[in-house]
C-alpha cells in the first residue's frame, strides 16, 4: 500500500460526503436521490478495500467455496500467506496467466476460450447465490486464464452482498 493512502483517501471521501450533504441542504430535491447515502456507501466500500487482512479473508473464503463446490480443478484464487500479511501488506501466491481479454494469448492455452468464459460466469453466479458475499469487481483484468487452463479470480478488495430481501425477490421472479 502506498504510504498515507488511508489518510488521503479518508480526507477526500469525507469531503465528498460533506459536499453531498451541503448540496442536499441547498437543493432539497436532491435529498430524494440519496446522494449522501450513496457517498457514504462509496466511502465505506473504498475504505474497506484498504484493509488487506479483510481482503485476505475474502480470498480464503472464496477458495473454500471453490473447494466445496468442486470447482477447484477449473477455477482458483491465490493462496494467502497469512504469516506475511498485515492490514497494509497482502502476500499471496502469484498466479501465472493472461487477462481474460487477451484472446490471442488465450488461444495459446486452450482451443475453447468460450468454455473458460462460461466457467468464470458460472462460478461467479454460483458465488452470488451461495456465499455471503460476491466478487464485486469482476472484469477481464481481475480474471486470468492460467497457464494450466484454469480460470483465476484475483483482487477481492471490493465485494458485494445481496440482502436477504433482494435475494428473496430475485428468487421469486426467477421461479
């Protein structure tokens, strides 16, 4: 982590939150948009990303999910070295592979890149449905095609949670 990043980020995010409250005060119509609530949520989420011990726990829980679901032969996440991890330093296994967006390099690993994309999507969807959190920053930079043909998920700093009410509503819609 960059030195003092937490102090700088807190100052910037606090400014955004206070500015949103001022805007809501000066323009009451904006209060209905929950501008300050959104700013508060962004603040909480971004500050949580700075805690590498939390991210380490997220990675370990995701790895356990992969094991329980039987996905471990097709999908992985880096092993965390807890004894070398602190709130400001995350030490983990290096996954060797290429970005999911690098079609040319992927073809050098597998003849069926579409199946890897499907595997990644199925894994992510299963995590949303069965875990208390899900990887909330899934994009081609955080999904790797590893040299051994597995899909690698990285960067678990930002996770999302589906509330019970929302989950129930979505389940009712889909059945």
